[in-house]
């Protein structure tokens, strides 16, 4: 389980589709190239939505961690 | 010889970019006035915008009533137009579910559950769509049929009126087209 230098932790707990990807896309312009953000979400749809969003927008999902009641997604700004 | 390959590649690339539907763009028709379909339309529109796509939503027929602003009043309508105005939902908050409306009980229940489960409402998603620059076009003929005027529609950045050619021009260059 690698550790990243986290630029920002984003609390998306409780948000439902499509809000997690809406929020992350709104967050992108505020970040610098190479920044890694930690996204905390409770939406199981995010497990497939974040990789799909990253693939389409040219960003990168470094890792997805699951624990009971919480999903953590590490996103790197690559574009 | 090498030069020819490069030239050919450039020509192919130009061709690929010019072909119909090549743009990362979503064009959607919202024909239905049902609340559930408006929810689906707004989720797809805001989701596509979040995916970095250009989005155009064309509201026509029953769909147009959801864009009425309940606070706005306009005069100068004929009797039939006034009747239409009374019978059709005055804005998105008055739209009904396509199934299980149950004289309002089902629709009220879905709205309560959405709020409890923190699902964004159509109004909230319209706000987000506006921030993303999602374009909304209202069908001119539908407005005319139902006696709606632009002055009674919601305040939305980039709201405009258009016809079928406007939609088809957008749809033609879009990678995704939907009819809801």
C-alpha cells in the first residue's frame, strides 16, 4: 500500500451520482500538474465512475482502497 | 517516399477530425415532461460535462414546461394558451413521475427519498449545468404551440430558442445523441 504526498483531501462522503465526478472535475482546475488528491466517498458507483472519468478526461486514478463504509480514491492530475 | 507517408497521414488525420460525430460532445433531446426523465436527463448532462464534454440539451414538447419559472407571469395570452398554461406543470417542481405518481403521493415520496439519500434535485443539477456551460435550447415551435414565452422561462445562462436545424447541427457533430 504505497503512500502518496497528498495535496488535498476531498470529502465526498454522502454524495450520490453524478456529484462525485461533478465535484472532482470542478476541483481539477484548482490543482497543479502532478498533484495527488485523496477522495473519500461512500458511493459504490464511484469505484467504476472515477476510472471511467479519468480515462475520458486524461487524469489518472493511482489507487482505490475499500474499507467498510468508506472508499478512498487517489487521483493524480496528469493533464 | 517518407514524405508521402507523412502527407497521407496528415490528410487522414484531417479527414478523421472532420467526420460527423467526431466531437466530444453530447446532444440530448428532452421531449418528456416526466420528473423521472428530467432527473435522468440532468444526471447525464452534468455527468457528461464533468467528463469534459460539450453538452447541448434541446427541450421540446412536454419537456419545455419544466423550464417555466413559477414566479414569472406574462400577459397577452389567448384563452387556449392560458388553459394550456394552467394544465401543464408550472416548472420542474410540478413535474410528475411517469409511474407511481399516485395522485401526487408517489412523486412526493420519491422527492423525500431523494432528499434523504442526498440525491441532487433537478434544480440543483440545472445550477451545476449552468456552471459547466451546458447549453439549453428550447424548441420554438413547442413554445408557440403551448403559448409559452421566453420571459416566463427560468433564468439560465446560455438559454436560447431554436428549431430542428439547430438541434441537428449540434447532433451531427456529437459523439453521443440521446432522446429522452
